[in-house]
C-alpha cells in the first residue's frame, strides 16, 4: 500500500516537472511526501524482519 502511494506521488512530481506548470512549491512538496512515505515503508519493513 505504501509503495503504491510512494510511486503515485513520485509520478505526480515527475509529471509536474515535465509539464512546466508554475505550481510553485507544490511539486517539491509531492517529492518530500514521496520520500517520507518511502522511508516510513523501509523502516516498517526492517521491523518486520
């Protein structure tokens, strides 16, 4: 589930960068959210082992 959210946020970030739309900091907020979810997912995976 978290991997799906991470991938979706990352793809939205890439689309925002490629489209050239002037969204200000929203593009970077999506990237930060994707990285936070990814790190959270990695930490949860290590606990399960």
